[in-house]
C-alpha cells in the first residue's frame, strides 16, 4: 500500500532529507523510518533501567530491609 504524504511540511522534510542524502524521497523516508525504529528498539525500557540500578545497589551492599524511613524523613525535614 503506498504512502501518500498529505502534509506539505512533512513532504518538504522528506524532500530535504532526500536532497541531503542523495536518495530519492522513498529511499530517504524508508531509511529515516528504519533508523528511528532501530533507535527506539535500542532504548532501554523503564523495567530494564530499574533492574540495572537495583543490581548496582545490591553490588554496593544496599539492600531493602523493609523498614519505613518516615520517621527519619520527618526528622530530617524538621517535622514539616
């Protein structure tokens, strides 16, 4: 199914990209979409980021002990 760009500004961007890369407009759009998809797939998910941070914390000896820090935080904030 062909892609028809109805937005003149988007069409102009595609033409500018094609001119800069020396590709035709279709190739330029395909290449840009492939690069964006690849970049997004390489992006670390929130779950992966949290897991990595938790692993670093465990390696540093920081472990959750299930205690509540409310009293400490209240004391540090002056009871605000």
